[in-house]
């Protein structure tokens, strides 16, 4: 089931992390440092000052601006043992598809081709947004990818790359496209509106003493009972690292906990992390996202388990408690 490990990075082979100053990317850098990998090539838009602290204290070799990366590779020809492609335009409220097409689709194609030429294994971030309203379920089955109908340009761009990958006759020696579900955790201070509900709930509690959640605008769902698969970023980076180490079959893989939970539970867990009683109120959902909103997501995790990943995930309560107590309440970074 496992490929031989000749492609796995040693301390002599550099590891590329795109989106390295962002939320998941910076946590990936920290995890790699923890595992003894300091030979990292970080790629991002580093002029954004609100992301600077995400890399504070991290160890790496180079920081390369995203738009200069491919020319830098040609000029410097570094030895690369693995690519974590975690950079993307992730704003689901950005409706200009050309932005997503350039950053999420065309850039990813170029990086894929670099990995083919260099015989470099590659892991990239896809998204549960590719599943759209979920009428085809949430199974990471390659046979449904062409039929998925994402609800926003971000999801469309991610699905277009998945479709393109599955049609390629040439590929890196190993590749994995990870369909991230609702990831939360430290190092998302810079994300503004797109930060997790836990982040916003924490700040509402500190500022107002209560949390506002969206009302339901769909029959069959009570206010606050919209369901998502919330996965802690510490689990996400552990799975990414495991895939680099083991390189099982190349495929699209779901990455969630496999258990949908309500936004009400999420907010209540945030209060619990602060040792406070819940005070949860409901407001109308913004009109610009109302028709493009997923009311249920739940990762089918059968495939990842089938290739050997058997580490337990944080429960919602465990993950939120760790995030609130050890990061949000202290202002710490991972």
C-alpha cells in the first residue's frame, strides 16, 4: 500500500511551504520545526504586516514572494524533497472569479508542473467548499468530482484544480489533494471576516458578554443548528506530515473529523473554555452569503483511514478548549 520512501525529504532536501505566513501554512511551518525540519523555503505575500507574527520565532532558509517564486526556482535550482502547497485566495466572499482562477488554479498548475519536472512529491490544499450544497454527499470519490457544483468562486476554483489533476497523464511521484473542512485554531488573527466562528465568538464574549450566531434561513434547521465538520489545525498539520512521511496512494483525501457539529455547540464550547455560562443570540445572515451557504458538511474519512492513518482527532470540545485557553486568551501563536 505504501510507496517506497526514496522521495521522503531528508535533512539535505528542502521543503517548500506555500501560504507559509497564513493560518494553516504557518502552523505547518511550526510543526515541521518541531519535527526537526528547519530547511524550509517559505512562499507567500510577506508584505502583509498582519501576518508577520505568524512566523515569529520560526526557523527556515528562505522567504520568497509568491509572484517571484518560479523565477527564483529557475535561478537558484534548490534541491526540493517535498512541497506543501497551502497558499490560496480563501475568501469565500470574493466573487471575482478571475482572482481565484489566477491564484488557486493557474498558480497550482504551474507548481504541479514544477513538481513533475523535479520529481518532487506534492501535497496541496483543496476544500470541502468543492462539495457545494452536498447533494452528492461528502465522500472523496474521484468519480463525482466532475459533477460537483460548488456554491462560490473559491469552491469552483478548488474543484477546477481537482478536476484538472485527475485528468493529467503525468504527475509528481506522489500527490495528495486535501479537502479541508472547517479548520480552526491558532494563527488566524489576521483573517478578519474569514476567521473561524470560535475566533469571532471569543472576541464577542470578551467585548459584549454574548455571542451572535446566524439565524437559519432554511427549512429543517433551527437557529444555530447549522452543522459543519470542524477540524482543529493541529490535526490538519499532523495529517499533512503523516502523508509526507508515508506517501500512500496518490488521491484526493477528505480532512475533517468525520463528525458534524452545530454552531451552537461551537459557541457553547467557547464559553466553556472561558469558564462562562453560554449567552447565545441570533441575527440575520448577511444577504450576500445567504444563498451560497452550506447548512451541513461532514467528511467521510474512510479513505484516509484505509491507507493507514489511525490517530484520533481532537473532539470539538477538546480542540476549542485548547485554542481558547492556550492561544486566544493569551494572544499566543502556534
